[in-house]
């Protein structure tokens, strides 16, 4: 995070100044808007790329784990579900022989005076 903040802090002011300096003064607002739009698009694409790489890595590591080996051919499907935050749904769809019995939660206490 520190590196990203440092890089953006060093890069953004000259980029913004340059984008406004190369156009006529009456079009500076339009240049600034286009500049910021492309910055936001770049950030969104970067986040999506890192997210896709992270999800692929989590899916592969899950498929190579002991739990993934027990699932066999469907390990990557379950790994994708776990990486996308659907761990509970993946557990519900797991074959019954591969699931451990879940611990029973204690009943909530009643706080009465």
C-alpha cells in the first residue's frame, strides 16, 4: 500500500499538469476530465486484473490441498467458489462423504433480569 501511495503521489501531479498544459486554456477543463476518466479506468482494470490473478491462485491452491484432492475433478469448481467468497455454498454442495460433521452452535443465551 505504501508503494502504491508513493507511486501515485509522485506520478499524479506531473500527469495532471501535463494533461492541462498541452491544450488551449479554454479546453483545460475537458482535458482534466478526460485525464481523470482514464485514470479511473486504469485503476478499475488494474484491480480487476489483480483480483482475477488472486482468484486463480486461490482456486489452484485449493485444488492442490488435501480437501481439494478429496473432491477430485470438481476441486477447481469448489476452489472458484471459495475464492469468490462462497465458501458456505461450496460446503453445502460438497459430496456428503467428503464433509465433516459441523459443530453444533450453542443456543443463544437469554439475558433477562
